[in-house]
């Protein structure tokens, strides 16, 4: 049973990886890279909103690049005042 699930996961992961890489190459998906300013602000944001470091890095990167909406299942981002969390429609 485990191997069947693992094989399905591997298939989906391979498809998504290829899809994402292809769309990056086509310029459809862009990467927002952290920099020194973002990394310095991440600690303050983590403390301000009580975020784990990786969540704070995501939020700070969004703020730096002017991203105001985020699609996530992580409810911690709802504490971040400058981000609108997009929820899946019922």
C-alpha cells in the first residue's frame, strides 16, 4: 500500500516539477528571491506577528515585492495585516 501511494506521489511530483519549471522558462511564473533587506526584516516580522521563521520570510518577501494576496492553507498568515489570505471556495 505504501509503495502505491509513493508511486502516485512521485508521479504527481514529477508532473508538478515539470509544469513549474516549464512555466518559469516561459516567464509565466516568476521567482521572488530574498535579499539582505528581506532577511533583516524577517526577524522583526516574525516577532511582530508571531510567525515561524519560514512563514515570516514568505510574508516579508511578499511585502518587499508588493504582493498583497497569498493563497495558503496556513492560518498563521491571517495575522499578517498587509496580506489578504485567499481561501478555497466551499
